[in-house]
C-alpha cells in the first residue's frame, strides 16, 4: 500500500465514523466518553489540531460543525440530554484513571 492509499483509506474511515455518529444522535457524548474515552467534541478538537498542523484556517466552531453536521448549539438543543447521576459518576471514575 502506498502512503497516498493509506491516507485515502484513513480519510474514508474517518468520514464513515463521522457519518455514523451523525446518524446516531441518541448516543450521548458522555456515553462515548465513558465507553471509549473520546466523543464528538474530541473528534472536533483533533480535526482542528490537524488543520492547525497543516496551516488550514479553521475555527473550533467550524471543526465542531464538521463533526456534528450542524452548529454545535443547534445539536445540543436538539439532541443533548442532561447526564444522569450514574453517567456523571462513571465519567468521574474514568477520568481519574
């Protein structure tokens, strides 16, 4: 596999992951954090960092919109639910490790 092919495959896998997360707004970010250690916000931060590394102008808000498929505030108002005490406790426990 060439470097170009590897980059194309990685980009395709990333796009598919983002599309999958967009299709599952029922999956809360805190659940992703508790189970996988990352969430949509993490992806947007990584996208912004990659843009910075390549000298591509991108604001944090633009990066979030790329991941969420809409402005972040809109996504939050449509889909984000208040975390339960159990979710918050699991997050606190996992973030201490």
